[in-house]
C-alpha cells in the first residue's frame, strides 16, 4: 500500500504492454496539463456562431406593450405613506392615535357640542324674556297713555258704565230694524256717549287706533274716507238743522206779527 501511494501507476483494462517509470509519467502529466490550460476555452464564452444578431436581441428584449406584474391593493396601500405619518415618525409619535386619545377627542367634541347647545338655549331664553318684558312695558305704557290726566276730573268708572248703557239702548232701539241698522246704531250711540262723557279718553283711544292704522295704508285710506264722509254728513246735518231753525224762527216771528196785527185791529 505504501508503494502504491508513493509510486502510482495507471490501471488499464487491456493487457499491460509496457510499464513507464514514475518520473516519465509525472513529466507527461505536467506537460498535458500545461497544454490544456492554453487550449481550454472558458465556460462563460459562447461561440461566435451562437451569438444572436441585433434584430433578434431587439425582438426578444423590446415589447410594444410591457407587462407589469400585478400589485395587490394591500401592498399598494401599505406602500403609501402620508406626510403626517412621516412627521409622526420623525417626531417620535405614533402614526395612529391611541384609544385614549380617540376617547379624549370624542369627549372634547361632546363637551363642545353641549356647551354650544347650552349657550344657544340661554340666548333663546334671554331673547324670549326680553321680548316678554318689552311687550309688558309697551302694554302698560299704552294703558297709561289712554288714561285721562288727574287734573281733568274725568273718571273712567262711571263714564264707562254710561257708554255701555248708551250702546245697549241703541241696540234696543234698532232691534226691529234691518241688520245694517242693528250693527250701526249701537256703535254710533256708544261712540257719541263716549265723546260726551269721556272726551279725553275717547280722543286718546282714537289716536292709538290711528297710530296702528298708519302701518296699513289701505286701512288708513278707508278710515280717512269714512271719517270725511261722516264729518261731511254731520256738517250737512248741522247746516240743514240751522237752516230749519232759522226758518222756524222766521215763521214764528211772522205768525206773532200777524197775531199782534189782528189783535191791534180788533181793538
């Protein structure tokens, strides 16, 4: 075994014809290996005949419609990073709020909403109370403006009763008449009695009604037209009554003179 290790030989399947010495075999092996190093072709080089042409390279590498591999939605969404997330990472804060922060945000919104509603309700209550106080003040001032002054000596209690009695008397007088007279006569008698018994109060009431009528031009114009018609009717009635009075006085004077002449002739 030691001799085989120190002096190797080549084993042949055929019959051994001649035996070489170890030095000759070693020199022959070195020469063959040196020749193979110079004549061996590299494994990464391809022969010139197998090199493809530029047209073939163009057809195999360039495509009119490049095919891109599909990207999942989750991957595309995960690849998108917002500016807030980058800033949060740079500042050392978490990208998404914690449950405690979300709860604090919700509590803040609820408190702001309740505060806004409370302020709104308070403002509504204040405005309602202000309107009620203004209405009360206006009502009281209106009643005070209708009342007659103390130095006038005009009293509302007996005077109002007289006006009501006059209106009831007018309705009793016109109860058998047509519906127009039954509506006009009580009002006319009541207004006439108020002008006679409560002149200052009636004038104040008329001024208040006129102030409200000025807000509506149609009502104001109709009131003016009716008032002018009534005034014209009253003035015409006064003129005719005075004319009748003077005519009656003239007739009485003529009859008196005639009687005096007749008495004088009889003597």
